[in-house]
């Protein structure tokens, strides 16, 4: 059975990947780049924009994730949300 200390350490380790700058939260990549974190409404709008408006052609989930991260945005459930969007 996991100890309480282990779960606290795991949360602290994950929290180190995030930075709060002003009113915006950012995710720090392994390359030390900061990606702006988006909430559910913003991420859904961006999914629609990238998938249907900007790209012209329908992109795969992995390609959309790459495009959005390259544009400087992040949210924890990116890939799962892409697959739901396709099936939706």
C-alpha cells in the first residue's frame, strides 16, 4: 500500500513542472520552454480552430497535439481530448 508521503512527493514533483506568471499558468517542458495552460473552454475553441479552420485539412490527433504545443499551448488532457473530438 502506498504511503501518504509518496503521494505528497508525487504531487510536489508534478507541481514543479508548472509556473504561475501574473494570472496565467504555464507548463514547463523538458526543454525548459513555457507553454500557456488552457482551461476547458479555451482548449475546445483551440481544438476546433486548429482542426477545422487553420489547417484546412483534418489533422490526426498526434499532429494536432504537435501543432498546438508548437504554438505555445498546453493542457493535461490534450491527447484524450483530440480523440474525443474526432469521435464526437
